[in-house]
């Protein structure tokens, strides 16, 4: 949908607003649920290996397609920011385990007041790391209890939560809220708002994202099935779908000039299902994980030997 310029279509903007209002907070929350502090160096090294591999591959792919790679050494390219943000979040896991309540408060304050920092932007994924950090911390501290609570809701409670979550999304759509608020990357000065409005917007968007994530979780089954398999293999889907999206940019960027928005919506949904199904195939997931673990293990092996060397 991003390749179709959805923000310029009233119909596509409905779905795009709904997705962007909560999808990254939801992913970050689930990342917090599964985060562990054991073998922390190995986990962080795997993330850095995948980041260091993805960046040159995206540069090569963009150049091959004749698109401007627009790379900056300090700015993770496009979707790869999530890998670097995961590194920062994982580094905070030992503190979260030791001081859970304190870290919830600290992360919320960082997310709200981070917009005051005038110099940070896309560099080193710091802005997004701070903006979405509370969802990681809450996922780590309260995730299992939240999932259990959500799974125990009745149908009427699920419908009520869904209706409640739709209200702020409808307001965002009606007011045509600047999409950059959902990206969590720009500060108050850049968005040309004062402290009060900036804090208020971040708080409302964060609470809306939390409510929508909770509503979605109530509809998710805990039984084994295709969606569960896709979820377990989401690393491959995340890393590889970007190559397909950039290829589709060449095809879809002027599509609204030819096809109605409703037709493009159906096409985008079909493409999303197909791309997800393709990259959720076991060989992709297994290959990426084995590659990341093998390279990480080779890089860390000398340090492991140093730790074992008697003094």
C-alpha cells in the first residue's frame, strides 16, 4: 500500500491510518513478550549481523532497480531501523528484569519527552527506540498476563474493545493527523508544536495504539494454525518483504491513475497475503536464523575463549 500513495486516497487512507496507528507498537510489544536476558550477547550479535547483512543487500537491490539508495552511515535504511532498535531495547532487558516498575515509568517518560530533543531524528534509530520503548517494557513485564486476559474475553467484550479502539482511529482519520506522528521519529520542533500539544499527541497516540493492540489480541486464537506458523517465522517475512516492496514500487507508484482505490485495495491485500505466505516458508526462516547464529557464533568465539582462559 505504501507504494500506491495511500495517504492521497480517502479510501486507502482509512486502512493506512488504522494500520499505522498501532502496528509498530504491537510488534514491539510482542518483541518484549519474547525478550530474554540469557545469552544476551549472542542475541544482540545476531541482530547486528542481520543488520550488517541487510544494509549492503538493500543498497545493491536499490541500485539494481535504478532507485536512489540514499544511504547514510548513521541512519539504518528504511525497515532495518527495527533491528538496531531491538539492539537498544535488548540492552535494557536486564534493567527491566531488575526494576520492572521503574523501567515502565522511565520508558513512558522517555517516549513522551523524547520529542523535546531537537537534534535526534533518524540517526541510529534513537527516536523510534524511545517512542516505542514503553511497549517493549510493558510486553516484557506484563505481556503474559495481558495475553491471558485478552484471550479470556467474551465476544461482547471483544466487540466493545474493538469499537472503543475504532473511535480514536476515526478521529485521526477525520482530522487527517500528520502520518509522521505515527512514525515516532520527528521531534516537537520539527512538527511545529509546543510542549503541551506534543506531549498530548504522543500520549493520545500511544494510548490508542495500546487499546487497538489489546483489541486485536482478543481476537487471536491460541491454537496451532497457519497464523501461528507465520508468527514464528516473522523474522524472515520482515527482512525479505522489503525487497519485494521496492520492486513493486516500480509497478504500483502510479496505479491510482489507472485503477480505482477499491481495486487497488484488493490488489494490495492479495499481494500482502501472497508475499507473507511466500517468505513464511520454512527454508527462508531456517536459513536466516542459521546464518545469523553461525556468523554471530564465529564472531563471539574468540571472546568465549578469552573468558575460559585462566589468569
